[in-house]
């Protein structure tokens, strides 16, 4: 009986989930239409988040200055403040750093997925894991090969793809929740 109440609560939220889906899909297409603007927006947003996190870290560090980890906490806060300041002050230059980070992340996850696939080799489906790993490596290499030019658009393109992917996911969840309410 408790499941019926939970299902009813979930079912009533389908409109909100559908609205979130539409916002994500529209935002994703806007990012794909203007990947440069989306890149600058993403870098600037990341900068403000680093600034906020750094500020909170520094304040927290001074609140626990008797703690043996005070200097590390303070140092991390100051580092976050510096990163945030650099990203906000010059988002175009910051996009190069973040794009480099994304490329390295693709390379590392690609290598890890490839090694994981090879360890799965006797199991069915290992080829799909291998393909995913090789795609990640290829994307990392392509981004690195195109630097610094790729820095002006790649983050915006990735943001657009992620937003559209999330939007489609949320739309399917919304439709499932709506159906749950009628079932």
C-alpha cells in the first residue's frame, strides 16, 4: 500500500520533469547553435563556482584554525579563489585550460575503459566497452591536436550535447511518471 502513495507522489511531478526536459533541450540546442557563447558561459560559470567554493573554504579554514589541517584547507581555498578569478577575468584563456583538462580526462577514461574491456574479453559485450574506450581516446587526441582553436567551441558543444541528452532522459522520465499516475 505504501508504494501506491509514493507512486502517486511521483506521478504528480511529471509536469515539472517535462518542463525541465524542455529547458534542457532548448538550452542544448542554443549551445549547439552558438558553441563559442556556450563555452564562455560555461567557463565563467565555473569561475564563479570556484570563487564561491574558495571563499567558503577560506572562511571555514579560519573557523578551525586550531586544526592540524588548517594550512591545507586555507591553501585549497586560496587556490580555488585564484582559479575562479582567472576564469572569470579571462574566460577565453580559461577555456584553454578547461579544454586541456577535458582532453586529458577523455584520454585517461579512454585508456581505462580500453584496459577494462581487454580484461572482460571473454565476456559478451566487451567489444562495446572497447569501442567506447577507443572513442574516448580519439576524442581526447582530436581535442589536443586542435588546441588552442578547439578551446573556443568544444566545451560549448559538449555542454549542448549533455543538455540535450539530459533533456531527452528527463522527457522519458516525465512520460513514465505521467503513465504511472494513470496506471
